[in-house]
C-alpha cells in the first residue's frame, strides 16, 4: 500500500513538473523523471513502464540515434499515440516520457558510453522494451568521467541492453560488424521468442578498416553495385538482410531510393514483403542509414500493413532540415565569398567519414581546406580513425584546433598531420574564442571548399558557427 501511494504521489509530482516546463520554467527534459524516481524509486519506474499499451522501443548506437528517433516518431505517429523523449540520454529523460500515460508505444533514444554511467542492463530490466534498435557501433569517447574506456568494453556495454531480453524484436545494422556481433551473440545464447530484423544499405557509409569482433583481425570487404559484403577467415561474416535500401539516386535537390524487405512483424507474428520508391530532401548521406533504421523499425511494429508504403512515402516527402539534431553536419554556399562550407560534428571515424562523403558530393575540384577539431586527452584511438578519413579527403590545407578542451591533444594531432600536410595550429582553449577563430578561418580561407568537423561541444560550438555563417549568407 505504501509503495502504491508513493507511486501515485510521484506521478502527480512528475506531471506537475511537466506542466511547469510547458509554462516555461526551464526545468529541462529530465527533471520530471528525476522527481518521479526520487519519490517512487526504480520499482515505480517498472510500474510506469507499463503505461504504453504495447510497450516501449529503445534506440541506441554511436551515431544517428536522435535523427532515427525523430524519424521513427514521425512514422509511428501515423498509427499510434506515443510517449517519447530524445536528445537527453538518461534514465530520467525516459521516465519523463513515460509520464505520458495515454500512449500506445514509448519511443526513447538511449545512449550508452559505459556500464557504470549507462546502466544498460538496469534500463532493460526497468523498461522491459519490446524493441531495441542498434543504429551502429563505432569508437566514440575513449574516456568517460576521466577513465579510459576500451572499445571492447564499449561494445560490451551496448550488448547489455538486450542481455536479458526474452521477447520482442531487435533491429540491427547488418552493415556494421559490431552491431551484428552483439545481436548474433544474443541469439546464440538465448533465442526464445526474440526475433531479429537486420537492415543493410548498398551505399557504403562506414569506413572499411574494421577489426573482426571475434579474432581481432582485419575484416575483408567486397563491394558491388548492389551490396557491401565483409567476412573474416575465422568464419564471421555479414548476415542476410531483412530490409534494404538500394538504387540510390542523388541530386542537389533530393535523394531517391528503393526500399524493400521481408521483415518480421510483431503483431502479424510473421514476415511481410514490400518494395517501393521513396524520396527525401538532400539532408546528408548519413540520413540514408537513419531513414533505413526508422523504416525497418516501423515495419517491425506497424499494425497497418496495407497502408505501410503510403505512410512511409508521406513522411519522407514532407521532411525538411528540421529533422537534423543541433550540431549535425550541414553544407552552406557563401556566394559573396565564393566558397562552399560544410559544418558539423564528427566525434568519431564513422561520423567524420559520412561528413566528408557528403561534402565530396558537392565538390567540383579538390581545393579543400579542412578545419579539424581534435579529441580530448587519452583519445588517440579516435584521432587514428579521424586520420584515415582526413587522408581520404586529401585537403590542400588543414587548420587544427582543440575540439573539446585539451590543447595538448590538439598539438599531438598537429605534430602528426604536419608531417604530410600544410597545417596551421591554433592552441585556443576557451570555447568562445575557438568559435570566433573557426569563423575567421572560414572567411579568410582561399579554398573553394571548407569543411569544419571533428570533436567538440556538439550543440553549442557547431550551432554557433552555423549561425555566424548564416549571417554572412543573409
């Protein structure tokens, strides 16, 4: 009885906090959930997680979580009432979303950097999701709260989100060997009533220098017009796809592709086939993968098979740049300065890779100036991944600035880059001064194309630079 009373009080307090946020009191996305948990504890969260009629879907991974979540919400809203939260990767944020008691599904972004801070096993226990989505797994922050975080430990932390999952659907990126590894290991140990829907793209959006997650030897890649295949001599290889995108056509105005598949559907309790054309605005090559992830997840949980195609086409036809999270990569044409500028975060090799690929789509010559913002101390592995991408970009000039805080790490990157490139170094520690300097470098650059990407304070730094560039365009 006491627990029930606490639960009811916690719900009232949490919903009152949400009302306060709507009235502009600035409590943030997480505070109502924090307040609920302080009163009702995690036992209360288990009860709250029963609110969505059909359960909750958690979206995790290194890249694309926020955009995929936003896209999935747009698709699922065609059929369902939703509780959701994104851009705030905490248990408090999920709890805030769940306080919406009138919902069919919960849709929540959830980032995991390590076991201690991400508590993925506990999240799975408390929320008991019917769906877990893996966008991709790539090297991200090498240290968390000042502690070195091995990539193997990072992969392990991601795997814990499904460790005790007994039923439902795992939606996993078949192009990424690490998401494949995590998913296949789960099924080997505990298939039960779990189903897997793998998605793949014929467009290569990932760097092809990954190591086998089993024997740690370099994977071998084969690329054709229709597919990207990887394998290892130990027997590990790419899995068969359930949903795929191919026949991609790219113009400056729009992107078109064919999406097809035969995924397992949660409500039908069987697979269903589809194939159709889809278009969306030119908002970045990385969003091909985000779109595919969202479409596969929607296909897994739609009730309305007969209208699935029309719903997907309608959503993507109406997309605009508002779907991009703050800080993400965008391209601007500065006509009065006669240059094209690409701006946005690239905190790991995969993110920087798609940024460079997107930039290269609009480049008509190789006159590229790369403004590189470095990782932090003890993140040499991230720089190694970045270095491979910078070499592929082959810029005529590079400017190096600290991306997070460490001038020492920026100097380390500069010393390596200057051996092969024309490089300038700006040891600026204070964030606002870095923003000003990057803006100055963009304006003064003689290159036809300028790309500014790397690590940084994702939202504040990149959005501030974008606003400065937009002022020039006006």
